[in-house]
C-alpha cells in the first residue's frame, strides 16, 4: 500500500463492464479489521491509513455489511494561481472477506465531498477542481485470485444521481461555495464469477485537483468514503442450489 502526493494533470475515464483476467492478488501489509456481529463480511485495510503520525482517515464506522471512512485531510486548494496546480493522489487497498457460509454478490462504493469556486473578476474555465477515483478489483473464487478490469467512479452534484458526470467543475459553469459532489461505483462481482465470491480486494487510486488564476479561488475536499457489500441471504443461496440440483436431475432423465 502507498499513500503519496503528486502534482500534475488528471484525466477523465468512463465506466466499463466487468470480465475476468487471470492474475495474482496484490501484496498486503499490516491490516486492521472492521465488522459487526450481524455483518456477513469483514473489512480489512492497511493500518497506515488510520494510525499516527499521518492518518489518512480519522474515523472509521463499521455497520452491517458496510464500512464508512471519514477522511482526515484529503483536500486540494489554489488561490490566485499560487500554486497554479494543487493535486493530491492517494492509493490504498481495502479487502472485503465473506464470513463462513456467505458469499459476496456485489460491492457499492460511495463518496461525498464539497468544493468552492470563486472569482473576484476575470476568472475563466481554467479555474477548476477535479475529482477522480479508479478501482482495480480482484476477486477470490474457489481459492484463486482473479483480476477484473479497472472501473472509474461516476459523479453527480445530487446525492440521488444521476451519476453521469466526470468530476470536473469550473468557476464559469459552477461558481459558488460549499457545493456538494457525490460519487458512486457498483461492482457486480458475482456476475463474472464462476462460483461463490469469497473475497473482494479493491485497489483505490483517488485524486483531487485544484487550479486557480489571478483573483480566483479553487478548493475541493473528500469528506466521506463508504463501502457496502451486498450478500445474498443464506436461504436464497440454498434455493438456488436446490434449483440447480433439480435441473441437473431433470437433465439426466
């Protein structure tokens, strides 16, 4: 796992469909785990994200089949062209493991933050903020790790969507302060799996960018990151298994 800051332009991506590519899982360091008694899954991520001296997330909230992370200081800002570009790039790994007797159908990742774009006069579309999130998913099926194609988060300024924005906002089209942005990704890992999904590993690359000109101000922050695992009810799995057995028995007649 690495957490790093970098400077430079960002790019725009699109959501892609999932399919399998054979691969090994990425290496992991020391991890911390979060779950609840009622949860069907356990969330694990690198302890560098929450421990001193520079924690990436100050608060972690575990819920049934979910985990919420509150970023500690994930922001970028630029005032009057100084610096011209402020960019923050953070990469880390989260693993979701199904408890015994459970499997993971899909994963929903949601983000929330806000941004300010202000001009005292003369600002152009060059004064802008940008948020990007790219996920490299890995799934464990029958004891083997497989890689799914990278997925790019889609964004909206409304919590209910539609999530069809690329995460770029500028002072001409989006002037104002305290404006919310929301991001969402839905990964249907079971649709591409050849058996029950035991684990899902997500390598997340998150980027924030702020660019300003003379007499303008640009600021953007990430304030919430949520993971939710969708797990079928055991009764539903049993029903599917019984249906498959009945179908095979009928085929043999």
